[in-house]
C-alpha cells in the first residue's frame, strides 16, 4: 500500500472558543494522526481564543484575519500558508466567501458546513445577502455538510432537501470521557459551590440571544416561589453574561444561581447536575446535549432543538417555549427525572445514531481523501 501524503486542511471559523462546532473540531484533531494531517484555522478574532494554544501545541496554525468579507485576505492566507488540500468552512453564509477564495487559489476540495438553523438579523439587506451567498456556496463548494436537516435547509435552501441525506455529518463526540462519574471531583465541586443537598438544574452555553438565558431566569423565579431546594448552574461566558447576572440580582434569586464561567472539567459539571435545561431560540444541533446524555442526565429542551440530538434512550423531553416559564417551572419541579445508569444503553444510543468519534473521523477522512489518490479503505486505514 502506498504511504499517504501529508494532508493539509484549512478550517474557516469565527474563533476557536469553546462551543459546539469548535469542540467537535478539536475532538477530531486530537484523535487523528497529526504526522499525516495538519489542521490550520482562519480566525476573525484578534484575541486569543480558548483552543488556540492547544491547536499550536498539536502542530496546527491559527491565522488571524480582520476583514470578514474580503476574498483577497483569505486567498492571500491560502497562498502564504498552503498549499491546502481542503478548505472546510464553518461560518454560515460567509462560507461562500471562503470557498470562492479557495477556488481561486486552486484548492480542490471546498466544503461548506452548516451548523445552525437561524441567525438574528432578518433585515431586507440580510435577506438579499443570504440569497446571493447561497448561490455562491453552491457555485464554489465541492461538498455540502450539515449537522442536521434543519441546519442544511437553512444554509443551503429548500431545493437541497433531496440531497441532505448525502450531506448529513453528525457532530461527533468523544463521549467515552463522559460515561463514568468522577465521584471525587463531583463531591469537591458541589462542596465548593455550595450545591450539596441541592437539586441542580444545569445549562452550558455561550451567553448570547440564541441560548435564551433570560427565559431560564424567569423559569427559576417561578420554581423558587414553590420550592427553594433548586439551584441553577450556568456554565459559559459571552457578551450577555453581565446583563443576565444583573437580571438575576434584580429578581432576588442570585443566591440560587451559580455563574462558573468557561470550564475545562465539563464531565464533572454535568455529573453534578440533576437535570439539563436547554431553552434555545435556535440551534443547529446542540452538541452539549449529546454530552449530557452521555452522562445519563435527563434533558428538557425547546422546540428549536433538532431531532437528531435525541439519542432515543429516554433522556430528552421537548417543551414548547410558548408554554411560558410557569409551565416550564412546573415541569421541572414536579417531573420525575431518573438518570440513565446503564452505560451499555448509552453506548448503543451513540453508535446507532452515528455519533461515535471513530466513525465520524472515518467519514470525514473519506470526504477529504480525494486529494490522496487512494481508495477510501486504504486512506482511512493509513490515517487512523
């Protein structure tokens, strides 16, 4: 068998902070043969992101650009740091800009990857922009990928629904590190945060409009009117964190809320929760929901959560946001939530739904392999 050539992949992202897409990319990068594959990342943040140092320690490069709509900037970066075999874009409608630059630079494999089902700007100008970018994405991309049917429909358009089956790429999870409860770490965390003998409602996500933290605050107000045993654990950071903290103080419930910021010990935090609540306004999938289910934690989610996020092992319950905070509060307060302790059942859920890390890497390498000249089987076996 011919030895595989060194493969260079350029991922186009906003910034490599801890979030669903970025965490998935790091799960993949940590577990491939980095002697044969290099991941570089275009970032539009001038500040150091959460994963930047780790990327560089793994042999990758973070390329910082400033003009998001500049084809020339991306083109120059490809020429300077390449040649690249693959450009893999994760930046919503901006994928059209990135893949046009890649096409002009002669990159053979150009991927547009859909990760969300909505954005907040629906102005007339934005609508025209989206229409133009969809056309550009189709013209410049050699492969379309999406984490869910809803994400594919939003980015690529209704006419591509017939192709979504071929475009579906599950948000792979290194779920094995979530299965076993780190008992000592959980005990210490709950002691430190005064969560002992409390019913812990958890949420992990960036403080932004889409995550709907204000709804969580209103829900907690309703819960605490009837039962003060509950505490809300909020993990993450973002532009709205300060306003949510102020909202909690003004509501007089801040003593029942823990803001713990960005953390590396996510398995410990998840295993400290009794229930995971995710009232998002929109989501491409919700990678953290897969992590929560890997820990066996029951989840209550909004209608915005894509059905692909459900492992179908009885841990995910969907509740409409228009039911209001009081109904959500009563559902949380009076519901019977049993953690899933059968690890085999959880494993079967991940494998059946296609979220295993090894399968995801194999699928991605099959998509990237066209630049090697080898068969899928030869190339995958040489990489893994």
